[in-house]
């Protein structure tokens, strides 16, 4: 009678164990869990043979193995250089480095020196090839910048070792049990083997040897974790007999090197993790102090913090987005608070990036820091901050619709007195603002804020607009495309007015603009001289222009009593400056020619 072949499928055995019936649901559940765990580690002889053959073949150092590894490293290198996580994941899927680790583990537990030797050559030969290929890639001119994908693999911690242990467990189970083998691609993505080696090679090319050591340490931690976990699972799953294992002393001798290495790596990574936890606590304390102190500054947020600790001192650089530059007094207050919170001598520098938050007309919303719900717009703010932000919004709306001269809001601050609040607004315009205009702006702000006690103080700065034609008095006289007859008439009127004005003794007209409004030409002249012209003289000038050109004009004079006088003549400041510039330009031209 023929002996049946052993089955490579565990399903028949599983059905036998679960065929019994249990009346108690708790007992049934407990039995189901126990049987499932036992079934997971119960491997048939046929499956054991298949797994051993797969590991032996995958651990053999052949040309195809090194070629596949080289391709994987290059893919990882390019992914790291272009900062593409998807490309790096693709390299993990292609990498053949995990199987030789299983080969080393199985060779150690079984005492199979041939398998162990081949697996060691495959693994560490592959490590050298991977680092070398990445280093060569880093020497090419397109490898210029350090990317976040590279930096993430230069500072391993104990958490990376735990991830490697879990991934190694899953990988070994997937290798043992063919039913969960389809998850192997996902496990390959979880185990970080090729990317750290690629980073190590790139760091060597960039001469960043500390980063190269950190990246290699990450690989070595993964290697040892997978080696240790797979050895335990191979023993539990029955891949090695008592005769193959030998005595406990022999097993300890075989694994003494990996165990010592694992302990050493664990100590290093634990120290790194403690350092990272400390750094995060420091960062959180700095962020908390900055946000608390800047909460009263409208539209101000902390973007980035960089710090360096050294022997009881800490230097902090905070990058903040703010509508105005913070005062040194405010920086000192924040610095003192941080020194108290951290217990360290603190030096704080704040790099202010000027930014204005503008919302739609009538809005009462303000920007705040993004919270865990993803929200960054709120109406619930400190009353002072909200009043200042809304006042700025209202003032911008009023200035946008203002039909007087063009005005720009440069800054806005608030000063709280015992019985009233004063808004101090810095405006830029081509002329000073009148009290009548300030009153209108103040009334609009009071109505929107629903606070009749708010007062407005405007600090006005004069701005001079100058085009190639001269100082801009009428904007349409400098810009736009008039018809040819209109342009000719404008030029004729401006020239005639200039000629008539400069007939007065020591009087100059450096800038004249004429523009047509309906059927009438309006002319505005900037006049510099020893006296102010009278309305009667302006009427005479209008008649003279009409007689010479046939055009009726409405003439206005902006008279400035200021002259540049030397021992020979009177000159306008503009004329004197032009003469000096031309003289200097002539000397420079002569010097170049000589």
C-alpha cells in the first residue's frame, strides 16, 4: 500500500481542529484564537522544504542578485534627490536585500555554514555595492541639494528599531505561510533597507560623514532586528531540529555577535530618541511662549523656529509673519519669558516677514493659527486684536472707495487710554490729509466697530510721483493714449503756459500738466519763485493763452516760494539739480573718451 505524500496545505489540518463544537461562546472564541495562532506557526514539511529552497536561492550571490540590487539603489538615489516618496517606495519593492537576512538567520539557527557564508556574502557585498553606487551617483552635477527624504533617514531612533522588528516579524511570517505571502510587497515598503544605504552613499559624496553614519545605523538596526525576529520564528515554527541546533552553548556562540550588535544599536538609538524627545519638548516650550506673547499682535504667526543649545545658553531664531516689524522692547519681553520658561540664558532674534491679511468688504473674520480641525479663520479673538484688525479692514475699504487723492495705508496701531482708544494710522499720499477727511474716516470706523469712543490719528507722509515727463500733477497728462490732435493741443498749452510764467522775474515752472475735461482744458502748474502770483495775474495769463492758442483754459498755480541762489543768478531747485547732473555726466563722458 502506497504512503500518501505529505500535504503542503495547512487548511485540512485547520478544518480538523475547528470542527468541534463548543456551547460556551467564550470558550469557542478562546479556542479559535489559540488554534489560529498554532495554525499560523504549524508548517508542513513540504512548506518548510519550499521555504528553505527559496531562502537558499535568494541568498546566493549571483550576478542577477547584484544587478537587481544596483537598479534598486539607483531608483532609491534618484527618488531621494528629487524628494519623491513614491520613487523611494518603488526602490523598496525592487530590493532583494531582505531574503539574505533570512538566509543568515536560518544558517545560524541550523548551523548551515554554506547557507550562512553565501547569505553573508550576498548581504554585505550588496551593502558595499549599494553605498558605492549611491556615492558615485552623488558625484554627478545634478545631485546638488539635500532633500527632506534624505534628512529623514540620517537620524534614526529606537522607534525605527521597533518598526523594523514588527516588519521583520511580518516578513518572516509571510515567508513561512503562503496564505499571507501576498502582503510581502507591503512588508518590503515597511522595512527600510535600501533607502538608508542610498542616503549613506549620497552623504559620503556630499562629505557629510555624520549623516552617512546615521543612515548606515538605520540600515544596521533594521538588519539586526529582522535577523533576531526571524531566528526566533524559524525555531518556533520548527524549521530546525534539536540535532541541527545543537547545545544551548553552541546557539549562544552563533548568535553572540548579532546579540551584542543589537544591544549596542539599541543603546545608541535609545540615546537618540531621548535627545529627540528633549528637542521636541524644547521646541514645544518655545512655540508656546512665542504664541502666548504674540497673541496680542494682530495678524502675527510663528512660521519656523531654529535653535541651538550650548552649556546653559540657547540661541533662538524665530521666523514670524507679521503686518509690521516688532519693536526691540517687545522682543526683549518675549526673550525674558522664554528664558524663564526654559531655565536657560536666552538670545532671541525674530525675523519678521511683512504680510497683510485682507478679507472681503464687510467681513469680520480674522486669520489665526491652524488648529487640529484644520480651521484658520475665526471671529473669536482678543477684543483689542479684533478691534485693531477690523479697524484696518474698515480703513482699507474707506480708502479704496475714497474719491479724493490716492492714499495708501502703511501701518495701523492702537493706543488704549483710560476712557478712549486711539487708532494711529500711517498714510501715504501726494498731499497732506485735511481734518475734514480724518473726521469722515473716523466716523466710518466708529460705525463699523459700533464704538463711538474710538478716535483716529493719521500720520501723513507725502509721496512724490514722477514720470519721464516730470512730476505727476494730473495723472491723465502722463498716462493713457490721447488722439493726435489732443496730444498736440496739450503740448502747445503746456509750452505756452511755461513761456508766459517764466517771463516773470526769477520765476520758474518746472512741471506743468494739462488735461481735457469735457470741452474745457484744465492746466495745473508748479511755480517756483520769489513770490506767489495773484488771482488777477492768473486771469491775465488765461487770456494770454486764449489769444495765442484759441483755447480757453482753467489755470491753477501751485506756488512754492523757494529758490537756489548763487552769486550770479536765481534758479529753481529742480533746474539747479538738472544742471549739476548734466555737468557731472559730461565730465564722466569726457573721462571715458580720454
